C-alpha cells in the first residue's frame, strides 16, 4: 500500500508573496496590542527623549520603535539585545512592528540602560489602563516576595562569615603544603623525587589568595558593609524559601489582584527579608488603584507590628498570620493565646482565672511595651505548666488592638492564605519560567528594576489579552 504524506513546495518554485507586510499579521495577533498601546502613550511626558535630532550626522531611532522591540521581545521570551537584533532582521512580525527597521544590539541595549525610569513608568501606564477597564474592581491584593538570581556568582560575593571560612580553608591549605615541603627537605630521596617546584607554586598562589581575602576584609571593615559583590555590586546574598542554600540576587516584591492575577505594583529590593516590606508594597498598590480602602493578604514572613499599623493608618486592611516564635509553646507551657485580654479593665485573665495587672512599661525597638503579671503565681497549682520563673509576665504592645483585629480577620476567613498562595505564586512562577535559569541579564539595581518592569508589562499584557481578547483590548486602548 502506497504511503501518503503532506508534501511541501519545491524550494526552486517561484512564489508571489503578498504585496503588504500587513497581510501577514492577523487581526488577532498580540503585536497589534503592542503597537496600539505604545502609540497612544505620551512618551515625552514619561521621560523619553522625542525631540528633534541634530541636522548633522545620522538621525537616531524613535523611542517608540525601540520600546516596541523590547515589549515584543519580553512577550516572546527574547530578552537579549543580540537576539533582538537578529530577530528584527528575520522575524516577519518584528518587521511589521518596527516598519522593517533593524537596530544593532548596542543601540538596543543602550536604550534599556538609558531610559530605565521611563520604561518603568510605561509598566505603570498599563496598570492604569487595566484600572480604567475595571479589572481591579474587587480591590483585594495578595503580596509576596521572591528571590531572583543576579549576574553574580556566590564565589564573587563575600560576607563576614564567608570570609572567615575561606580564610580558614586557605590557612589549612598553606599549612598542608608547608608540611609537605618540610617532609621533602628532611628526606633527600623524597626531596629529589617529589615535585617541590609544583608545591611551591601552589603555596605562592594560596598566599596571594590570603592577601586578596585580607584586602576584602579590610574593605568590609572600612565601609561598614555586611557583604560585598564584585560582579554586580548591588546584588546581595540571601536565603531562598527559608532554605540553608543561598543565592546572590534581588528580592522582588509584588502585589497581585486576587481576581485576574494581574500585577498591580512591584519593586525590586536588596533586602533579604520581607519583614519590613509590607507597608511599602501595599502603599504602592493602593496608589496604583487610586482607592481609599484596600484589603491585603500576606504570609507570616511579613508579620511586623509597626508595618501592620502603618498600613492600617492609611486605610489598608491587612490579613497576616502571626509568627510562631513562642518559647513557652515550644517547651510545652501555656502560650500567650491562653491569656485573655480584658479591654475594659486593661488586665489579662490567665488559665487559672487569676487577673494579671499592668505593672510597668518599656521601649523595645521603638515600640512601647506594657508588662502584666500577678502576685499569686507562686502558690498557683498551674505554675509548672505556665512559667519556670517567679511569676508569668505577659507583654502587650500599646497598639496590640490592631494586631487583634488582624487576627480576627484571619480567623473569620480561614481560606485567605490559600487564596494568597494561589494568587501571587502564579506570576512569579510564570516570569521565572520566561527568564530561564539565568534570571536577570543586567547589573545594578536600576537596570534590574527596568528589566523586571518589562517582564511585568509583558506578563500583564498577556493576561489582559487572554481575559478580553485582542479586538476588545484594541478598542479599549483607542477609546
């Protein structure tokens, strides 16, 4: 039986192409959204130089052309300037988008470097468009941070602890080679048979390395820094997902709406912990949404009394689980939650139905803390299950009522943390998949922030296209 397959066209066959590039681009193609969105922007007010070029020399490319090139690249996982240069010369979609212009890679890379702040504003402009489309109607935001690798290996990052361990290893190596040389000198046969020049060369290299490490140590002490990165000076060594293994990179904060999983606000930071990031990212989200009230979901890594109070003061209602750090609970004794606060009397009721009165106050890390205890603890039959000390003391922050409200909110909505996880983990996973294993391609905080803004813009644009479709989004942009 004769086998049949779909046959191609002979390469030597003459072909009549369409007369217009526009015939190659369907009405449902996402690049029409890129074209329309950027053409509607006031690039000059955003910080792009759109003035007239000098009459002498070759004129430059219009910022809109290079911006379209970058947005298309990040939509299609082409972030490298060299790859964008190649694609502009052979990709029909890019030929249509840039009107057959093909800038060289240096021009493309310099545009991203020189107009970083303006590109970050373009990302915010798309969030404004989403707000006008009522895609953020629910105004519930999930917040989280994720670590992204920088262009800096762990070997080129030095902390005080790393320096100490590396210097110890170098010292051990120097001692080992010195012992081998001493043994070779004591035994003439071993001296002639052993590769002494090779040992001396290794010893010299280790001594040079020790001098380098001491110079780095002196620099740390002189600048009062906790760590130094030599490839990307702004990157920092930080743990990932609470694991012992560290990466050198940046901590990206994101606020994502729970309905459509769109990134409302984001910020790239050098802080390894999320503890002091809640208010800032929540405030950025509130400003982006232009709302008076905002509900924010965050995990226990953001739990900080000062941060939560700052949010509540400006109309941001938070839902954050309390950190489990009680030493009493770990040792099998009563936790603070077993002590009931009586607001009318400003006292605590303990498990033995004794009242703990407020005795004193102190200031700890800028927070005013009240101390409560009872004089009857010594004779209490539950003392062994309560405290190993003379009496059980309970501490209460002067604004503890705010934290009690947050806990009440969490208990009223037990599924909120599941909602947070399913909301904010999605964008991070998608963007990291687009980035690949190398993550960031640029160096320094400002350039990395620009790169992240392009990823966020591409992510949000793709999400809105999936939600509304290309024709509806084009109509909304041109309205």
